[in-house]
């Protein structure tokens, strides 16, 4: 184990008073860079993978174990926490980190993606591959949707109890300020790859108008809550697969200032056609201000993380590492496989020989096979620790390779061994 958290329940991250981003190294032959995001709850060395604890918990794993496996920050979801337990409860608790016993930096996703899931994407495939799915597979009929978007905001029905709610840019900012994460995202309208081009334009105009309202409300709340640690606000770049729309969004949001406030960083979101991921991200990152951090929303498959890093993204989040772990699927240097498969019944080797995680240094595939077959709760804990460590460490290794000047070799080595599998997921 890298440190004995079982014996030491005090774990701390170095605190700073405000938000800043320093670049230590910029690659000359690509957009990749190495930096540090400083937040009131400590620094994040970038590039970094940020594990997801949607409802203020990484399912089945203690926060001490997340720190021990190298997680530098956690990302939760404002929409889910607004519905349950309520943003006011987190505010009273002293904010998200305090509430969930995570002393390090935190992020909240604004809810735009969840509204997409309840709206046009309700009960549909949230496809990130334009070729495989037809429009009807992706876009829900008007009557079927639980969310409806207008120019002012979104009205939606709770997936928990059917109650009606309304999110506007102002409400999203109020909710995210109450939740109190170090890094928040502006409320955006997320589209699918199958929305029409005119609709993508409309949604992007709306996202821009909402960005101004988010900045204004953020400024007001920051002043009203001056005793609280500063919360950084990231704008979200939409534009689906269209070069002109992506570039326009990056230009407009990158330069936007309202109430004397500009965005502290940017999220690259929306429908990202996996086949074009690098191209889309490079359109955007060539335009966005260099001195501000860029987060690639919902991307976390190993091969996609290389593409994101070499095209100038600093942080990433994806729920896939923990979600697939609970179904017995693990990432390894041999590719992704399922531990419940009977071929592991007598396999007394670790999940991954090269992994230094708690699970791989203490348990065998045979034990993991046994606990998954027996539906033991510890199966989720151990598999999640391994998968999160695998992805966190991979991005840490990319950072080190950039500093050492051997990123291309490291990438070729990794991808040469790793069996390609794709995946993208957000909660
Ligand atoms: Zn492991």
C-alpha cells in the first residue's frame, strides 16, 4: 500500500485561499501541458483524472481509500444532490467536502447533462457514436420526456418522486454555491449528436445567454457569501460535431466577461463523437485562453484519455470506472474483462500484475471471482478501488511522461499492450 490510511484517519490536502492555475510545462509539438490547479481545498496536479461520487459518495469506497489510490479531487452532481438530500442540507453541513468527509478539492457538474437524460434523451441511448444509432434511438418524443427546455431554463419531473422542478441558470448557481464545491460548471443545454444543425445552433445560443446569467449570479452569490471559500466557475463549450459551432463557442465563452467576472476555466461537453474526439477537442483548445484549466466532461476510457491529454485537456471525469467495477468488469493491461467469468475460479494471481492498488496487492482473481459470484458487498469495493487506481495512475503516468519528454513512447507502449475498448459515461 502507498500509505497506511487504515491506521491514520486524518488525511489532509494543502489548503490555499483562492483559485489559480499554473502551467509548469507546455509540450512544443502538441497542445499537452502539465500544471497545477490551486483550490481552497488543495492543489490538483494536472493532467488528472477526477473520480465521480455522483451523490456525495464514490459508491462502496471510503474517502480515505480514494485518497490512498491517488484521487486528487472528486466530482459530484448538483442535480442529484439538489433532489436528495437538498442543497440547503449540504450548505448547513459546511459544503460538499465536509459533508462527505473528503478534505480535498471537489467539483460539481451543473445538471445540464442530467436534463438531457430526462429530456430528449429520456430512456434513450446517449450515443457518442454517430454511426451506430438512428435518430429515433437517441431522441425521445415530446410526450415521453421528463424535461422540457425553453429560453429561460428547464422544467423537469424528478426521477425520484415525480415532483416538478425548474432549473434556470440562476437556480443552478444558487444550488452549486450551496453545495460548495471548489469548481462548478455553468448551466448549459446539452444536445445529442442527432439533434438537427438548426437545433444545435439554438442550443448553443441558449448556452451562451445562460453563461452570462451564470456569471452575473455567480458574482452576486460570491459577494453575498464572502465568508465562504472562493468557488471557481467553468463555462461549458457545446457545439456537438460542428467545427464552426465548437470554435464559436470557444471564442465567445473564452472571451466572455460579465459583471467584471470571466470564467475561471472551461468544460468541454455535449455530444462528443468518439471517432472525432481529438479533432473536436483541438478545435476548442487552440482557441480557449491558455492560462485557464480545461476539463473534458464524461471521458475516461484509457485510449480517450491519451487523446484528451495530447489535445490540451487538464482534467477528466467519468463514472465508468466505478460503474463497470460493480458489474465485475475490470481494466487491466490485458484489456477489460469480467471477474465473474469461470476461468478465474482457480486463478491465484492479482487482477493486474502491474497494479499497485490495495486490491491487487492483497487479493487474487480467484477471491474476486468468489465474492462476485457470491454477491458479497466487498466485491464492489475491491473492484472499484482497482479500476479507479488504474485510471488515476494512467493519467499520472501521462503527466510524468510529459515532464520526462517521453509521452509518445509511453502512449505507444500502453496502447500496444492494452486491448482497445471504448466507453464514455456520465451520471
Ligand atoms: Zn489493482
